[in-house]
């Protein structure tokens, strides 16, 4: 399977840009890993405002929210948050 390409919403992009350079590289490495394996089972799903199922995946200390467009071979990253390590 050829890699999918990641695509970011403004919210996800702003989160990445708020990080240090080292953390930006870490997030991008993880996103590209997800794009290589878009069929990985997520931790949970929640519908968005349009009713689309958004996958949520905890990787390292980030939670990635995304959906996969198989026809376009895209992983659309809708949001990235720091995991609550409480």
C-alpha cells in the first residue's frame, strides 16, 4: 500500500506551530507514521458536527484526531492535543 498523505486543519497547524522545534519534529514523525499505516485501530471514535466519525489515537504524549479519505489517500488531521498525563 502506498503511503497516504497527511493534511492538517488550521487548528492542528496552529498547535504544531506552538511547539518547540524538537516537539514539532516529533509530531511530524508521528503524523507521517500514521499516514503510512492509516488503517491502525484508533483508541476511540466520536462524531464531528457533520456526523463524520473522527478517530482519536493516543501516540506517545499526543492525541491525534483524524479521519481517513481512502479515495484521495489522505489522512486529515483535524486536531492534535497533549495527552492528559494527570
